[in-house]
C-alpha cells in the first residue's frame, strides 16, 4: 500500500511540475525522447518510469530525481524557474544563466 502511494505521488509530481513549467506532454516527450502516450500513462499512474526515464524527467523538469520520488525540494527547482520568469532578461541571457546553473549543480554532484 505504501509503495502504491509513493508511486501515485510520483505521477502527480511529474504532472504538476510539467504544468508549472507550462510544458505539454508532447513537449516533454520530445525533450526526453519518450512518447507522449508513455508520459500520459505515467501521469495517470498506470506505468512506472524506469530509473533512466526518471533521470530524463528530472533533467527536463529541472528538479532532482529525489524530488520526483520523495517530494523533497532542491534549490535547482527554484532557481531555473525564477530565471525563466524574469521579464527583464533576454532569451539569450536566460539560456546562459540556466546553462551556468545546471553546470554548477553537475560539478557539485561530481565532488
């Protein structure tokens, strides 16, 4: 029973995060290399994503795998959306900042 609840929460977190970023299932599918139908089934809690799919979701949804599984937030889930939401930054500046933030977190994880 507890495992089922965690998976249901995982499905809800993926969908909620996708919607927060204003991504369609099709856009997320393209970005992750998964099919829109598969993403739909995951969000409906009818399929369980593999570890590699979770990693793809986390990268594209700008959160950690830990967040998707447990709901514990990480700084990166707040930083990148804030950059995207800033109306004063150009698209090029946003891309550069997001790239820098992602690289920082990747280098931090490698320690």
